[in-house]
């Protein structure tokens, strides 16, 4: 069952696209550092976004991890 995560955008296509970008950046940052030491600021920089923009599409760093795990189950 997919959990509905908070977003401030009403455009579902854009939310999906931005979340994919954020997840890909987070995977890189988590692999380089680890989850506990990674920051949303670092994820935003790798994604080419501002921290505010990341939070527009995802509520927290924990939500990013949840999306990555959810996406890996689909593969």
C-alpha cells in the first residue's frame, strides 16, 4: 500500500518528476555519506534545487527515504 506524502504542488506530473530527481540525488548523497549524516541541503544541491523547493515536493528527509524504499520494491 502506497503512503500519500505531503506536497504543496497540485500538478501530479510535476510532483512525480521532481520527486524522481530528489530521490536520485538522495541516493547519491546517502551512498557518499550515509542517511544519518546527509542533509536536505546537500540533497537539494545535488538535485540542482533549493531546500525550499525540495520541501515543496517532499515533507522530510524521512519521506525521501520512504520513497526510495517504495520505489525499490517496484523494481
